[in-house]
């Protein structure tokens, strides 16, 4: 960006110069070279800054280069030191900016890795840089997760049922956010806590509940099915006897805990903060919201992986037809909102974010409890007008809703044991007695079949209108039974799917991926809907298979499966083991790389197994004596279980 354009972008009225050429000299400001050295306490090399802006107590320093390099950071740091020596009371933003392109680097207050603002990729206005200092909250993932457990224990003591806690906490948090906005609060501290306590001390228990209800009503203004959503939240939470039994002191203690121990450590204006907020909400709904005990909510890191796998960005419409608590939709929205900032100013980004929230996120959920969770979840992430429908994805009206959404990406974790009566007869013509059984014999594949048919209908309509058919990415979590495909009905479903769609990839996931909610073993399948698996020339497209059994998470008491960290160069545990693993998974898939013990690429049909274990080669260099012993033990256990061998007092 040219120097003139930089000045206009930040605001020419804030430009401060004291020498010819529009530059700013710290020698001139100090009065002489000797006085500047005295102020610094040492000699200096650079003193002519390219561009300096000042507004009230905020100063912006910009050093321009044709194409800056790492060594230029030292020069900018010298200007920062001089600025501090002469104007110690100023808040400072430091920027390196290229004149050959729009590339910039931004630091807040100090030039080091900790204060580098990686999200600041576009030069912005003075008002925007003021806003960076108005945000006092910091992201502290570890503290939030630790305090979430403590909050759960507090709610247990207050006799709030476990099945209520997720939605209860979500609605209280929404009320807290609304009050912060109304009070114009810019800092969460003891003074604010005192203001909150004084506010609620003047309220009765009924008035506190009424205040929460009013917040929900206002947030849902303009939302589809607003009355249904408000009534459902009232019924599920606000009218619950145990919630209504809370005394004023109980309410104040709960609100103080959420404010000071949770929300204080989540900067919801950052993508990292949105991720932490999602983790906080998920911590409460691992056990609740689904009528089927074998169904569990999708772990946050897996939803994030599937969003990256399908390349979610701010141009994509994302749909989840069995959205549960909306974990996929929240993760997709977080990704899209973050992408809105790429190459855009704050004003441009916020305008695009509004469009994303209104037009890019769609969901359907049939169960009331899960639907209530999804609405609350979307609201706490800042989406008050989410397009989430209550009902079955198979309903006629919701089929129309799917078509009108016209998705680019479908993300799903469908019920594996859905009641057959909830599935249209047209999909059960060959089910025999199973159509009157207790659970879906296709283990969830029928849902993929249904969405494939909807996209097929959409493409037929496009062709009739002279338009090009559309390819849609669908990533779905399914039990291993769907991949092994030994059942006749599952094999037939796979045949139907491959007629119109491509099986791009299958990832074998960790055995305890849903712990502690469910013990089912799952895999992630990726389809391209609208592109037949068989090419026009009759050859079969290849499918990538990933062996992703280790995601870097371990089980911990009371916390479920938790993320592990490894040491950085300074010896601190700051590097996410999962992030390194995720990057490797995606890299292997994008390259369709074949690595022993990790991946395979094969041409498969409906009769084949759709699992990496069937095709990959073992990396024998990594086998140990423990692996050998474990295999023997497992085989021995199998023989005993099958009655082929018997234990005796003298051994086996």
C-alpha cells in the first residue's frame, strides 16, 4: 500500500509530523540528539519514523518498507523505545507495512511474540486501534476448563439437574453479556462484580428470572420461529421447579462465578475466544440433549477437523440436518467469522459477518432438548437470528428448507439407532422386518442417502433451468459397521451412494472418541455429492483412507478426554499435540499420500471395506515387545470368550 493510502486509511487528521517529508523525528521531539540519548539512557541508530499518528492517548507508529524482513522489526522496536522514553503515558500500536503490497505486521504495546497480533492482517482505522485497548479480557483456555468443572460442582450443590445445566448456564451467560452491554462495562474486575451484586440485590427471584426471559426474547427478535424458541427455553429452563427454587443468594453466587471465573477469561471478539466459549458449553452437554443413550455430541476438535476437511470459509453455506447442540454449526460459524477478517478492515469484516450469520448457517433438530441447546449455543456465540428448525430433516417443509438453504457443505453426526418409524417409507422398501424394528439397520447411512437425494433433486432443477449442477461436500460421522459393510442393507446403501457421489476419504477415529458419552467406535466419511464414484470412462475414482486412531487426547477423571500439550523451545507446555496431528492428517489427505501405518489409497466399491485397516501396510519399525504381547493377550481373551479355550487353576 502506498504511503498516502496508509495515511488516508488510518486518518489524515491524526497524522503528526515534525520534519520535512512528513516523517517524525524523535531527535527533534527530544530537542537534540544528546537529550534523546539521555532520555533513552544509551545511544541509538534510528530516529526518523516514516509515519506517526496520535489521537488522545493512543499513538500508532508505522515503518514502511518495500518488502520488510525480520531485521526491520529491530528498527521498529527502536522507535517504540524512543516513543516510550518521550511519551510514557501513551498506548502504542506498532506496524511494519509494505509499500509493494498490503502485507503488514502489528504489535500492541510491546514488540515480541506475545504481543504480536496475528489477526491484524489489514491496515485499519484509528477507531479500530482504539478498540484493541478497550478489550480487557484475555483468553485462558486452561483456566476456563478448570473453572468449568468447579461451576458444574456448584450447580450440583444448588440441586440443578445435570440434564439442565448446559442450557441453564448458557441462558445465564446470555443475560450477563446483555447486562455488560447495557452497563457499558469495559473491564471485568471486583468493581464490576460489586455493581452486579448491588444490581441483583435489588431484585426478587422472580424478577431475576423475568430479566433472563426478557434477554432471550430480545435476542431472538427477528429469528425464525421466535415464539417456539422462547416457549421452549421457558419450558426447559425458566419454568423448571429447581431453577425457580433458587434463592437470591444462589443466583448471585452462580452469576458471580460465571462472570469472574469463566467469562472474564474468554475474549469472544477473537476466534480463539469463540473456540474456548464452545469448549465451555460442550463441557456441560456431553451427557445431555439426546434421547438416544448411544448418541453423543461431537467432540469440538473433530468438528473443527471436519470444517477444515470440507474447507469451510465465509463464502460457503453450511447445513447440519441433525444438528443436536449445534456444535458443527458453531464451529463452522467461528471459522467463517474469522475468515471475514482476511484482507478486510473492521467495517468491511463486520458487514460480511452479518451476512454470514443471516445467510450461511442452517440446522435442523428433531429433539426438543437438543434443539433448545442448539438455539442457546448459537446465541452465546453472537447469532440471534440463526436458521435452525425444530423437526425431522425428512419432513416435507424441512426438505424445502434444505433446498432453499442450497448448501455448499453438509456436516453431520446422525443418530446411529434412529427409530425406523421416523424414516420415510420410500427408504425402507427393502428393509423387511427391520422397518418395524427398534433401530435403523443402516446405522445412519440412510441419512446420507436422503441428503444425497435432496442434492440430486436440486441439481435436476438446475439443469432444467439451464444452470450447471452443483457439487456439495458432505462430511459425516458414522459407526464402523457402516464402513465394514457386512450387512446386506448397509451394502445396498453404499451401492446407492456411489451411483451419484464420490467417496473421497474415510478416517478411522480413536476408539473412545465420544467418551464419556458413548462407547461407539466411529469413522469420518467425506463424500462429494453430485459426482459419481465411477468416472465417465468407466474407471473408479480413488479413495483416501486415514488411520487416525491417535488424536493426542487422553482420558482424565471428571474431565473426559482432554487435549495434551508438548514443550516449546522455552520448555513451556504450549504446543498442542492435536494441532500437529490434525495438520498431518489433512496433509496426507490433500496429497493422497501413502504412508505405512498411517494411510492408504485404494479404488473401492460397495462390497469392499471402507477402512484404512484393510489396506494400509504396517510400519514394523515402530512395533515393540509390548505391541506383540498386547496382541497375544487380545487374541487369548477372544478365544476364552468364544469358548475355544478354558482357564484352569494351573493356567491356560
